């Protein structure tokens, strides 16, 4: 059980997953329990009186008893020992019972089982009284009184003992509930810690966001200054064309709008960072409000809005001028934004008499616009909050203007509210506590930046451009493009880009766009997403629901980076999607492609309509091509899956190759270093050399397998077919595997019919097949297992069957057993090495012989059977042509004597290989000269005569082919001929053929064994 805190004051029991709520105990409940306990005690006392009638009458009687001290023989030490111990025990009992009674009294409203505590207290105090009487009876033999007290103690003990067992289950439930409560407390603490951590992260992210906004805003101000400055300079030039002047005005206006938004972001960043401070200066508030409002006179005149300003003649105070200017400017900008043409805006300033030194001043701005809904009057002052949202909002902006107003007002210890205006719209009321200074001037001579701010704000509110729809020219053959964009300047900009190549119709909201589309039926609709009345997404849905517009191309323009919206629009039938800002050429290209597709589709439909007889043929061809495309798609998907699977297999194979190559190299390098650095005894030296040789041969086998698979894949395997007997081939392969099988205690049983027919095959390749089968069986058969090999003949096939008692094959992997680069276990924990190429080579070689392979297994742990079937020769060939011996050493050992004194020139650019060749051949009595380049070899051959040349092929500068070419040319003039051996790492059949054609007599692949090289030298020397 986990440790927990037991808090009686807050504990509520819980059992069976249900919370047991303890009802608050009233005084009457406690009194009832006390009365019940008292009743039980009274009954027990009455029972005692009935059993002992003289109990009370003899209470203080001594009846001639002797004091109890006589029992101790009045030995002082013994008497005082009992007196002291009994007195202390009695005092302790009284203290314990008193503490329990006080505890129950204080915690009587929350403590469970309070009456049980009282019973314990009564029992303990009774026990204490018995100890006091034990002291008393040492000198006073009132044993009846002592017995009565013990009787009372017995009654209290029995009462407590009887009452305690029923309480145990409830107490246990309380303990469980306490543990659950503690766990909940710990969970709550963890949750609080997590919330604190999340809050810290959120706060940090908020700070980073503010810092980012500040950095971005600062970085934007410099480019904006460089845009506005040259633009204003160009606008001052009176020689500009009207179109150029109009474009520059657009640049200036939009730059000022962007500058205003940048300033808003900077202010918000400063407010969030707590770096915004008040700079109070002497100020005529009435004059300031009139000056700010005067900047809106031209705008009010253009939009036919009645702007009235009511202020005292002067009102001197001390405020932060720039912030108050910003408050008034933002409130007026907000009013002009939402007030329709012909509306009314009132701005007023009033001073109220207040208590103390400061008087409240009220700035009220009301309009005849749509007003602010009641539920939005609190959130409208939040940052980035706007009344309208979504794709159909009519008014732009970032939603920071009113948030900045509220922050600036609160910095002045003021307040701002929004309510219904008498004009029908919204009224914003700002109250500021100020100190009036009547001696301040009515006008201010201090400089301010409010003019720039006002220009930026007014630039956003001015009528942007002519929103009159364009008039289409009659009989214009160009494609018709409908541009639906609520921003007049963006609308005009797009029209100017496309106007040279297309007819242009315009609409300035979604509703106009729908009407124009239904009336004109354009070739292409270029629409914004966020527009008033009807948004671009809704416009697309309405058009696509009309069958007449199923083939009309639609391209969407938007500044909103929303992947979900983009996917939704594409699903609803939008042909393309352009993000603002976009390049002019990109817009032209996308529009051109969409219009071209629409024109081709229209021409095709016209052609189909005019040539109804060809409709069925065309439909049939389309259906056929559709089926072809579907089949091609299925094939492509299948090829893609196979490619992914092959890529996975390749990765696994490369990992296995790396492991299988590195493992032998580790043994080779390790033993080599030990041989170089330690003095090993003869046994360890032999073991080291055997290990190095075995692992080097393993490396050669791995590389040969990879090269064989490469040749098989490229179709470069060439078989030397001849009539062969399969039995000696299998026996030769078995002989090579016997040592490995014997080391594992594996028994091999070979059964065959000596009279089996011949097959047409390449004996070396068939021996490779048999060896791979036996190697696979020995590898996967555990120690002490058995392998059965059998050769049998059917009507047309010779069957080689290899059956083992090994680990078996998983049924899921069985169909893939002969596939390349596949292993049943390719993980890092696999128990068996290898590349998984052996059985692949078996399958390909057998199939090249016209045979087939098969694998059988009942499952893992059930062993496996591999079978190879080769076709029988239709007619037995001449007996002398049958190859029955496969020993390459036959007849050569007698020629090795010819190597003694043989002059051999070795040419290899690798010095280590040259040293190895010299050491290998010197043991056979050969005199070896080693050079590392073709030029050295030619120079040495001019000076000395050699019996045999051994040359590498791949060398820097001039290779082995160049060397043999020069030698053969020189021999043609001198009538001398030197046998040559190509010793190279290029081991394919093509490499072998190329070397023989170049003039070499033999081709040996690296690495070469000393005996093999000696046999070839002996063979060439015998022909000298």
C-alpha cells in the first residue's frame, strides 16, 4: 500500500467506487450515542448489583483487612517502586483520556466514530483509577472500593471490545477512501504542475510572438519609408502620364495602409512588453480634437457624411499627446469605416465637475452605422477581434485599432464603453480623469506625428476607385473573363493585366459576380475568396450547382493561406488557385491555360454536335482509352508497390552485405594484427592462418555470388553444355561439404541409381547448384541432425532431392524462398549469416538448363526439402564424350617440376599484390620480377627475357590491354612469343573473352590461390 496522509477533517469515505458521504452529526445524534453508551454501562452496573447485593454497602468497608503493603513486607524500595509506577501510569491514563475528550469536543463535527473515542477515553480513565487505588490500598485496605473500580473498568473494557469489531470494515473503507483521496490530491498536484508548465510555455510563446511582431514591424518600416519617399517624389513630377500618376497614387495609398498596420503591431508589442509609458505634456484637449477631426473633412465631403464636432473653446490639461491623438484618430476612423455614404458622425468633448483635484472629461463619438451587437460589446476591444469574420466580411483591417484605444485610455486611468447611439449606430464613450489648467494656451506649438497617422488612416477610408462595371464592346472575338474582386484597385489592376488579351467584365462583390456570370456566361471567372454579400467559396458552390456552368473555368484569388479551404475549393470544381501577392506573368499564364482548355473543350463539343455519326466511335475510343488508362494506372500502382518493396529489400540486402563482408574482415584484421604484434605459439599461428584463410575464402564466395547474380540479371551467363552424369557432380559437391557437416555432427545419406540417364549441362554450374543446395541444408540443420540426398529418374527428368531436419520454412516465406535478396530473417538478431543469394542462383542456373526447382516444408521446425529437376537427354551420346571426372588437378601435379627456374614478370600497380605474387611463386622455384606500370614492364622486357608474363588489367594511365598490345606488336617483328596471364579483379565472361582476344593465354580472377596460379604457370611452361 502506498503511503498516504490521514486527514480526518477533510476525509470522506469511499467504497465500491461510490463515495460514502458522512452526514453532518448534530448535537442530538451525539447525545443519543452518549446516552446509549451510558445505558449500556448502567445495565452492566445494575447486573453487577444484582450479582453482588452487598457491593455498595461495603464500598468503603475495610472488614479487618490488612493493607496491601504487608504483601511487600513494607520494604521501602519495593513499596515506592509500585507507588511511583502506578501513580505515573494513572496520571498518564488520565492525560490520555482528557486529550481524547478534548479532541472529540473540538472535532465533533467532522470526526467519524466520535462515540468510540469517548468509550476509549472512559476505558482508559477507568484503568487509571485502578492504578490510583493500587497506591491507596497499600496503606488503606478498602478492597471493596478497589474491586468496584475494577468492575467499572471491566464494564468499560467489555463495552469497548464489543463495539470495536463492527467498526473495523468501516475503518478499512475509510483507509481505502483516504488512499483514493491522496491519489486524487497527487493527481491534482501533477495536473496543476502541468498547467503551470503549459502556462509558462504559453506565456513564453506569447512573448516570442510579441517580439516577433516588433522585429517584423521594425524591419518593414525601412522598406516602407523607401517606398513612400520615392513615390511622393515621383508624384510631385507634373510630367507624369495620367496612368502613371494613378499607379503611383495606388502605391502611396497602400503603402500608408501598410504603415498604419505596422504601427499598430509596434504599439501592441510595446504594450505587451510593458514598455509603453505615458509622456504627459501641457495640452489643449479641445484644440487637439478639432485638429484631428479636421483631417476627415475632405473624406466626409467625398462620402457625403455629415461630421459635427462639439467641444469647449479650450480645455487645458496634461496628457500624453500622441496617445490621445491616436485614441481620437482610431475612433473617428472606426466611425467612418462603418458609416454608409450620406450618414452622420458626431464628435463631442465635455467636462464634468468631480470630487477632488481631478475632473472626468468625456469624449463621445457616435455614428449612424450598423452599431455593435450587445454580445460583442466586450470582445470588440480585444486584440485581433472584429465584428465581421469569415469570407463575407465587408470591412478590412487587423482588429487592433479599438484594442489600442482601450489600452491607451487605461494607461491614463480612464475607461471606454460602447453603447447604442441616438443616431442609430454605435457610440464610443471615453472618460479620462484630468487636472484642468485654465492658464494653458488654446493651441499647441509642439510638433507631433499625428499628421502622418491621420494620412495613413484616411488613406484606408478614402473611396478607392471607380466601381462602375465595364462596358463590353460588341462583336469582340476575344475570350470573356469575369473579374470578381471587392477591392477596386486590385480589380482594376487585374483588369489592366488581362485587358490586352481578353474581354473583361467586372464585379465588386459576390452578389454582383453571380449576376454577371448568369448574364454574360464568361469563358473564365477570376474571383476573390473573401468578399461582402457572397463569399468566393459560396459563389463557386452556386455556380457549380447550375448545369450551365459545369464547364466554366474558375480561378480563385486570395491572400488567405488556408490549405483546407484550398482543398475544399478544388473539390468543388475550381480549376486553379492563386495566392496574393502574385506575379503578372504567373496570372497571365494560369488564365491563358484555363481559357485555352475551355476553348478546346467548346470546340470539341461543337465538333461532336456537328458530327453525330462519329459520337459513338469517339465515345468508344474514349472508353477504350479510359480502360487503357485504368489498366495503366493499376499497373503503375503495382509497379510502384513492387518498387517500394524492392527498395526495401535492397536496403535490407545492403545491410546484410555490409554485415557479411565486415564480419570476415574483422577476423582477418584481428588475427593479422595479433600475428604482427604478438609472439604466438605454433598452434595459435596455425589457428590464425586457418581463420584468415577461411574468412578470405568466405569473402570470395560472397563476391562470387553477387557477381553471379549480376550476370544472371544482365543475361550474361553462358553455359558450356555437354552430356554429363549428375552423380559424380553431386559427389564432388558433397565432398566439399563433408568437413563442415562432420563438425556439426550431421549425418548425410546419399542414395542414387547408378543407371540414371545423362543430362545436357555445364558441369561447373551444376556442381555450383549442388553445392549451394548442400550448403543451405548444412547451414540450417542443427547439430546432430541429418540430411538425405537422393538422385532419381522419372520419364523425362532427373530429380535431385535434398531433405534436411533443420529449422524449416515459414509458410508465408515459402513462395519467396528462391527470390533474390530475400531471407526469412533479415533482422539484426538473425541467427544465420549469408546474403540470401544461394537459392536464387540455384533457380536461375536450373532454369537456364531447362529445369525447375521446388521447395517443400511443413512449417518452422519441420525441416525442408529442396528439389531440382533437369531434363533427360533424348538420346545417349557417345560414351567417350561423357564427362565423368571433375578434378582440375589431374595430370598437372607432374608438371609442377617445370616451374623451377622459370622467369616470370609480374605487372601490377598494387605493390601489396606484387609482393604477394613474388612470395607465392618463389616457393615453387620461380624467379619473379615485379613492376608497377606498363612503361616499367616494357623497359624491363627490352633488357631481360622472361618465360611468362602475369599482368593486371586495370591500372592507372596504361592498362593491361595496352601492355599486351605493345608486346604482341613487338613479337610480330622479332618472331618471339611470351605466354601471358591476365590476373584481374574483372571476372565476368565478357572480361574473360576480351582478355583472350587481346592476346592473353589465360584469364584468372582475383583472389587466386597459389596452387591454382602454379598449375596455370606449369601448363603454360609445358608448352614452351
